[in-house]
């Protein structure tokens, strides 16, 4: 999580709301739009009582769960919808709801550099011009296994909106169609019931068995890059989510389990499936497993002593942007307590940064240590909390010194 959120999440709801309202827009965006502790006080407050500005900021966070994004998508204000539509981790149902609610598609189409994820969403627009404009940007060759079904969806939508001629005209603009794909669509347009044939094609290509096979086909991490967009990195995780952004039936989890065999799907696929509506417990349980710490198990007393010494050297000179790998490892291995890091790190922001990748008991320990300090120095003083958050990025001193300064400045 981000350092601001680690600090503020120790406050009560009665404090969090007024503090968020007092922060300048840039600081509030930093607090809510960066990594957040899911299910914590900040997320709960914003979902239940947050202002539109707070909800819009939260909609930009890269770490909130699909469940949180779905809550934000419930009758969102236009600015909330706009940010939901641009959140790279928003699942298909969230993005489509946001687009439909406030016509985000009409204001979010760049002239060039359109990532495939956006193209996949824009073909669902109720605006025929938007759909037609998206078709030439579709990619079909490796590693984009779902391009054909997205094209079919675009053509069906155009047929419904403007008729057969509009669909045929758009099809003519599809670029670099593989021969087998082109022949398939030629057959569809030659059929007496072409519109219904498109519907059958989408239904067939959206079956769970087909989707699972595509997910498997993503394969090893690829260096493929969208030819017109530096924003699209072609990573395995992105391509996996792209498969699930194409039209598909609600997942039949019994089929997924049969096809998966509980072991066949790689972690990126399991993570992406975890964001699908109705994801079952047997997948969520796999997501709860945390891998071992990067440092691995420290087996000897000699090695423990070396890691501890290296960590103390980093701690003594810790500043913003400085390496803290040994310090993080020592904390993860239980060789250095959170309270000592917070008390001795020369910069409060750098001290909180040490815990941003902590999980489980280590995250709980960090939260407890921070909470004890905020209770002692800030209490329920809204002004002091706001000052502490605004001072945090540049304050030269320990976290206890920062909190004492904020309380004094607040009077």
C-alpha cells in the first residue's frame, strides 16, 4: 500500500472523512489513487460515505478489488465513471456499465494509440460511429486470440444500430485479417440470416471451454507490443485479462474446474478469473496463498546476523528513494521490528515505504506500530491528521517527530 494510506488507515471513520475533505486534490488523489489496503477503513469509508471526488480518486486505484470497482460502478457520477473506464484492472462488466451510464466512450477515444482493451470495450457502444471507429484498430494475429469474436460483436452491434450495409462497410476496414478469419466472416455475410449468424458465432466463441483454451494459449510472457500504443505492454497478465474482456458467457465454473484440473492454469489466469462475477471459493482460496518472501528462508544464525547488520546500515541512512531491500528482508524475516524502523528511520516517508509490500502478520505488525504512534500524537484531531499527510513526502525526521510536529502545527 502507499505510505499515505498506511498512515491514514489507522484513523477512525470520524477522522478519515473530514481529513480527506480537507486535503488538496493532488494529495487526496495520491492517498486514494495509489495502492490501498483492501477492506480497510479508507476503502470502507469511501464506499459508504465518500464524496464524489473521493470516489473518483478511488476508482483510479490499481489495487482495489473487482468487488470494490463494482460498488463504485453502481450509479456513478460522470467523473467516477470516466476513471472506472480507464482503470486498467476494471473487469469487463464494470467498464461496460461505466461507459453505458455516462457515455464515457464519446469522450475517451484518442486519435491514435488505442490499446486493445479499450477497443474491446468500445465495440459495445450504443454509438455507431464509435463502434465503426474501433473496428480498424482491432488486432487478430498472435498473441491476440479473441480478436475475431470482438469483431463479430462490433459488426452485430452495427447491424442492429445502422443495418447490414453499416456492418459490411465496417468489416471492409478491418486490418490484417488472417485468411481463415476473413473466410469465416465472408460465410456469415453470405448467409440468408447473416445477423443471426453473427449472434451464433459470438455465442460459440464465448463458451467457457473456448475461453479457457484461449487463456491457456496466452502461454509464456511475450514481448509483443501494440504497434500504436506505448501504453500497451503485451505482458502475459495483460493478455490474459484481454481474453476475458472479449464477449463471453458468464463463466461456467464447473467447466473451468474440469478444464483446469486445479493445477493447469498459471497464476495470471487464476488472478484474472478471480475478478469475474461469481468467482467460486476454490479459486479465491488459491488467490489467498502468498508466495514465500523474495529473500527466502534464512537458515543459519550467521546469515541472520549478516542480514540484520546490513539492514541496520540501511536504516541509519534511509532516505526517500534509497535502496531498502535488506531492510525489507530483515523485517519480513522478523529480524527487525516495525516499531524500531519507525522510530529510527531518518525520513518518515521512507520508513513507511518499507512496509508497502508487507502482507499478513507483517502488515498487521506495521499497522499496529503506526496506530500506536498516531493514537499518541494525533488522536482524533482532524487538523493534525491533515497536516501530517501534507508534510509526509518532504519531512526530514522520524515518523514520531512528524506526528508531533503536525500536532503542534495544528495547535
